[in-house]
């Protein structure tokens, strides 16, 4: 993989210090809320007192999200824009933003819909200053969500807790968190195609702490996560971090075989004692459909894992960047200090970017 070429320095203007903190914000069709988000995030970050940048990632939006990002970047030198060539999905867009974060100390991940209040970030920074590498925001209250969504989310976290093995997913925790530079570099070394970021955050380990907060309703726009997408994300998380479904399929097949053996034995005994009456067609059809359903379900589970192996072996890059406009400080430091994407490329890890 070719290493990214150094960026030329922008002419004129004083050089800003390299950002100590980067705020990574993936966005897809967020034109209604993006200006309000930026208006809230800037004073919060300024009050922390450390140099910072805000890295907006446009994940192939079809509205004016990119235009709004470019306007923010033109008026605020602390804004960076990463525009992907198409929609790759939130997990990949988040990875792209982390790859291009230029922070020297820590990175904050937050959504643009303002359900995760930017005002919680100082608490995350305070936990990081106490020595924790990862401070994850844990939802105490989930406002603006239906009962069904809350129930299914709770069920998913319970399942992941039971089958996750050594990787324990914190309950009621999304992507909103702070990561130290060393934990981020460890995360960036994981370049798998099927990315369940909540699980990857937990997999890298490092000292972590929860910061409780109340999740607010979406400030504007509509959610991009319907139940079908949430179901697929759940499957992604389960199959990415455990072979539990394969074990379940094995146990189910074994239990079905034992049941069939006992059923055959009782048929033989009944035939020897009472003879062989005419078999009932409905019962025979029910047995055939039952065994056929078990076989198809088992093949489906195997197919899910086989499909993931197929995607991994192709070795395609995770994403393609249409353009990258770094923040002014990162731009001026590009020659002397590589960005996260450059560090991944220089370490020989493929798939960071094709830009």
C-alpha cells in the first residue's frame, strides 16, 4: 500500500498547536441538526482548555450535509472534513474518522443527532485525566425511544453478556466515549471488514470507566436506524465476537438426532407389540418439516460465518476517501507528525484508506 503523501502547509496565518483532543463525528443525512451540534460542541471543547479539532465524516449523505461541513471547515480552522466516496455505513464511517484524527492525547466519539449531549464530554475528559484510557458514556435514561426499542436493546446486551466470553460489552453503552491515544492506536490495528465498533472498543481492553448520563431525544431530523438495520447490527455483533450460534446449531442438531432416535425406537417397539397400523400423513409431514427447518437453520448459521470469511479474504480497503480536508493545526503538522491513517499505513496494515 502506498503511503499518503505529506500535505503542503497552508500559506499565511499563525500555526495552531497540534490538537490534544479530536472529536470524531460520523454523519449521514444530518443537515437539520449539524449546525446546532457544532454550535454546542465548540464552547464545550473550548471550556476544557486543550487544543482540539472536530473531525466530521460524511458517509455518502444525499442531502446538504457535506455542504454544511465544508462551510463549517471554511469558517472554523479547528474543523476537519472526511468525505467518503459513497455510503459505507456508520461503523466504517466511524473508523474513517478515527483513522484521520490528529489528536496527540485522546479522541472523543459522538453522534451528531445531539441525543448524546456534548456537555458530558468534560466528565469523560476528567475520567481520562484520572488515569483511565477509555471513558465510556453509559445511558442512565433513554428519552425519546419506544418501549419496544428499549426492550430489544436490553435483550441484546443481555445476550452479548452471556455469550461474549472474555469480551464483556458494557450494558446501555453506545459509541459515545473517550479513548486515549494508545488505546486508539491499538483499535486502529484491527482492520476486519465486518466491524461492530462497540465490541472492538471492548476488545482492546485498557483501564476503562463508565460515566453515567441521561440520553436526550433526537434534536432534529429522523433516525437512520430502523428495526431491520438494528437486527442486522445485532447479528453483526454476535457473529463478530462469538461462535455461539455455531455451537447452538451443533447442540440443536445433537438434540434433534437424540429425539429422532427415541422416536424410532418407540415406533419399532409399538410395531412389534401392536403391529403396523397405517401411518398418519399429518404427523409424517410435521416430522419432515421439523427436520428440514432444523437443517436449513443450521446451514444458515454456517452461511453467515462463511460469508464473513469470504469478505475478509477479498482484502478490500474498508473505505475510499473522496476528499480529506484536515483542520488547520493538523494540516500544518502533517509533515512532522503523521495522522492516524498514516500511522496505520506505515505500520503495514492494509485497508485504512484508498485516498
